[in-house]
C-alpha cells in the first residue's frame, strides 16, 4: 500500500501483547479443535452441542486472555520499578521476589539494585554535605568556571574576595569578576589582582575537572598578604638585629679610640709629645674594624647576588673528593656511596659542599675530632651527610639566620648560602645534633638527575 505521496506505507510492527495473545490462542487451538470434533461427533442434542461449543471456545479465549494479562502485568511491574529507579525513587520494592523462579529472580535483582543505589545516593549526599562544609570553612577562595569562563561554583571565601553574593555572581564571566588573569598562565604562582574587596597578593592554584560531562576549571586563591607581611616583619627584625650588632661592634671601638686620641691631643696641646705607639695602636684598631665592616658588607652583597643556577649533569663523587682535598686541618673520612649524578650548577654545588665541610671542620677543631662524609640515594633523591665530632649545637634557632655567627671572624652567611643554593635546585639543607654522642650532622637532600639510580 502507498500513502497520499505515493511512497509505500511502512507496516507498524506487531506489539508484544498481541504476539503473546496470538501465541496463547495458537497454543490452545489444537485442543479446541479436537474437543469440538469430539463434541460434534457425539450423539447429543443440537442445543447441547451448541452450548458445549460456546463453553469450550469461551474457556479457550479466557485462558489466553488470562495468560496475556499475567505476562503484561509482570512486565508493567518491572517497567514501573525501573522507571522509579530512573526518577531517583529508591523506596519502591517488588513483592514476590523469590530467587527460585525466573520472574521472582528478576524482582529480587531489581530490589537489590534499588537498595544499592539508595546507599550510594546517601553516601553521595553525605560526601556533598561534607564537601560543602569544608569549602565554607576553609580560609581560601574557591571558584569553578565552565568552558565559556562563566562562574558555576563559589564558596564563602570567594564571595568575600569579589564582594558579591553567590546568587549574583553565578553565571557572570571571569572578566567581569576581575578573575580573567587567574584562568591564564602557569600555576602555582603568586598573583596580584585588583579586586575591590582585597587588592593584594594571592597564591593561585588551578585544575581541570568534568561535571555533567562538560569541562570545568577549578581556581583556588589563597590570601598571602598577612602571612607575607608577618614574614617580612620578622625578616626585617632579624636583619636589623644582625646589622645593628655587626655595625655597633665596628663603630663602638672606632668611636672610643677616636675620642681617646682626640682627648690626648687636646691634653698635649698639639700632639708633639703623644707616644707614637699609642697613635699607631689607635689607628690600627680603626683600620681593623673598618676592614671587618667592609668584609661584612661584601658578604651581604655576595648573599644577595647569588646568580640563578645553570644546572647540568654532574657526578657527585669527584665533587666530594675535590672539596675534601681542600680541608687539611682535621682528618676527613669519605664513605663512598652509590654512583650518583646530580642536576646542578657545578660552581654552586662546590661552594655548598666546601662551606659545609669548613663548618664541620671548624667544629671538629675545637675538640680535636674528625669529619665523616657519606651519601645514599633513595627514590630519586640524594642524601649527603657530613658529620663532625665537635661540641655540638648550642642554639639551633639562628643556624640559618644570615650574618648570625658564634665564630670569631665569621661572616654568618655560610649556612644561609648553603640553604639558598640547595633550595634553588629543589633540595634542602638541615643541621642537627647527633644522637647519642657529641657533634652535629649536616644533611643535604638533592634531586638526582633523571635516569639516575
């Protein structure tokens, strides 16, 4: 057949219920035919034959209808259960969930699925509530932007940062919020944003995630202004304390000697009889302290002008042996560790090891002990240890404070310079007391060159 346009009309597929009905009728048709043949071949009254025929036919039709109804009802029950699960209603359960029968097994599995989904939903709600509480409690600003750079999520810290409530901020583009710069560039980094509620320096961290199948970006901004100001204040305090100590140590004797010479000249009436030895001694003190102050300022310039490292692959063993050969005041023992290749600036690495060896030797000289050097490598990190038999550490709080020193003639930049070099290469330097015996141990942790053991 064709429709009005001339195109052949597609035949609608037969429904599942119709097929079940036809199968039920077809299954009972042979028995009905046999029964009707027997009825009509039996010597009965015509009225009786007609009544029997009607009864058999009605029974055949009712049985087929009952079979169809039962099957359709079971399918509708399964459909309603699945529909409830799809809508998020996990409270509905099917009766007759008996694993011993096929239909009961299907009911049993759907009930188990509903219970599993209910628990997962409850866990997700609890996790979401915890996440929401954490986001509101942390002292950082959290933002989420979609692929179009429009805000989709913000916490209380973010609301304070941009001075907008969530209901007004959601949906606005990052540029209108003053956060466009936070979506660009490398991370993590420090960022200066001109925000109305908080103009200042922030630490930026950013990551990508997917929500509802769409890409989003998560932006986390941490307020570093208070922390940086506190660190700046403490740094200035330490610097002023050390500078005052060093400069006063030089200016006080210079002032005293100059005053004494002036008084002597005034008493002598021109200085004709002033002893040459007193004059030479006073000038020598002035010259010595001025030279000491000059060395201090040179050390300060050296610490502040450390150039950026130029890393290259360097074998550790020759560097250690070269540094050990320069120290002749005390015996230095080297316990050779595994072959290690560092990615480092050769000159700065030499300077770091020489400074630590000199520091250890200075301590060992006080007790007549020795120095031991060893190293090991684990998980891509080298650990270099320099132990001494000195008197130990009297004050660990100021070990790495620039220009703080307890050594006569010391500049106080050795350990500070070592730490600055190590941190510029992604490593660290620590100094602590040895356990169970006198002396101290300096530990350098340094990343190994890629591919090194």
